[in-house]
C-alpha cells in the first residue's frame, strides 16, 4: 500500500509489480464499491504477474481510509453483502462527474510517473462501479489509455448528461466488457445501447454477457462469486492487454 496525491488530499493505493525491474506497461485497477481489501490485492498481483505495474487507488478516499471503510462482516455469509451495500449509497453517490474527472487525472499522472512503468500505452480495468471510471478515463485520455476491461459494471448507460457511455465518443482504446447475467444495474437494453455507442465510436470491442454469472462474480470474498465467470474474465483481460499494451 502506498499513498498518492489526489485533488482533495491523499489516497491510499495498492501497488503491484512484476518480479523483475524492467519497464512494464502500467494498468489502473478501479475497485468495486466494497473497496480496497485483500481480494483487490490478489487481483492486482495476478495482473502484475502477467508483466504490468498495477495501481489500484482508494476511490473513496474522501470518506475515510481503507481500514475505516472496510466491511466488518464476512460478505460470503447470508445477508452480509446485502447489509453492507445498504449503507454505502451516499459514498457511491458522492462520485460526481467532476470528482471522477479530477481524480482520474491524478491516477493517470501517478501511474505513469512510477518507477518501472514504461513509456507507452496504459491499460485500465474496472469492476462494478469501477467499470464506469475505467470508461471515463479512456474518454478523457485517448492518447494514453489503449485497453479497457469492464466487468459486472453497473450504470454504464444512463439518461444523465454525463452517462459513462458517452465518454466512448472520444476514446481510442480497445474495450472488453463482461456483463453479469440478469443484472438489474445493466440490463439488456443498456447493454445494447453500450454496444451501439462502441460501434458509433468506431472502437474495437467485445460486449458480452457471462451466462450464469451474477453481479460481483469476480469477487471471491462475497456470496456472488462465480469461479467460471471470474476465470473467463481473467482470460479475456489478459488477452486484451497482450494485444493492446
């Protein structure tokens, strides 16, 4: 865990590196709404083992430290995940477009300045609400972000003027989306509209539903974990980064 400078103070961030000291492409990992925790560290480490320097910031730094915001119960147990999510609505709602834009500037700048990060394209991957930030950073930094993965993302397409999918118009990255099956936060109509936005922007993209995989399927520390969906996402993400980075 390191600390990085952000618009409204200091944010903790997980930093994962390959074993060697050679220059490697950088990857921003945007956490889900549960926050930074050992599971996110495990995922960052796995991506780093492929040959990338991975930075995963505490997106909720304005609300408290990683320790302050961590779940107190075991989210694999019945009702615990639902109870945790019932209390974090204001935290998620505080991620305004203006804050996301300013924070993303800091995350990109910090990642590219880290020792061992090679000059060249950068990747991003986001989970749950983090998928929205991954899409938005690609739209704001088309000359930098070359690959984006979004998995069990929610709210990627809305009726708001700053809906994340509108950022695709200025993006130049290759995208891979792995949507959760029967996800109320990203239903069939939203998935179709996302696909059309990708097509309209002329982007190379995969926009798939992972059959049988619930929202949160990559998170092995919750009751929503689906091993098949999780391993499928890692395979797709690694192939994406290999092609684009």
